[in-house]
C-alpha cells in the first residue's frame, strides 16, 4: 500500500495495535506523541503522515477495538449452545478479558466513554454503535428464548436484554476497578438467575 506515492514500510494494523496499547495504558489525554512513537516504533513525522492527528489515530484504534470486540461477542451469542450457556459465555468472556495478564486495563471502549464521550462526538458515536449492536443481538436472543420456552420469566425480551446489558457493563467496570473474582462470579450468577 502506498500513500503520497511512496511505499509503506509498516503495516497499519500493527501500528494501530501498538497505539492501542499506549492509549489503553494512558488514556487519550495522558497519551503523548512520545508515548505513541515509543510504542509504535515510528517517528513523529511517519506516524502523523500515515495516520493524521493523534485524534485520527485514536479513532482508528477505537474502531478496530470495536470491530474485534463485537465480532468476538457476536460469535459467542450466535453459537449453537443452549441460550443460557451463550449468555453465561458472554459474561465469562468479559471476566476473562478483565482479569487477563495485561492487568487492570478494563474495556478500552468503557474507558474511552468514561474519559471522553461527553466531550468527543467520535467517541460517543463508536461506543453507541458498539452498545447498540450488542443490544440488538441480545434482544434477538432473548426473543428466541421466550419463543422456545427457554426463558420463562414472562418479562419482555427488550427488558431482559436491557437488564443483561446493564449487568454486563456494570460487571466490566467493577472488574476493572476492584479485580474481585468472587464479586464477578456472584454478578454472573445473579444476572442469569434474574433472566430465567
């Protein structure tokens, strides 16, 4: 791939992934150009010639994180397992992500929303798109469960999806802030019990 007529000496995705680590660790405001250069191995000129501004690079990072995350979450929800196992799988995927070896970084989109959604329309748009896609998938799943009789609570599918979504994101925030596995397990079990 070329930009400006000269060959690219690096791959966009590798640079975006490296920049993701820098933003994830420092947040947007706390991430300096020096941090980005150090993490990506590129000079300031190369970095900004390829990706534009710091904000443009941040948008590419959030978009990549969103696309990868929604793909992984959708695969869990669309598997052939019983519905309850798929819902448990999504909650446990979140726990696994939040207790990973990379430390208490939490979900990058949640971090971005907390830091910048009120002041940055791009962040608000990416986060809203992500949550909307996940909510739609959950609504479809809950409706399927109501129709097949797997869910017998008598509550509307949309309400159940909203309950699950709020528990899921609450779980992710608590995991990041407290790293309490017992609390995480309790939230997983309580969320599933409230739906069934």
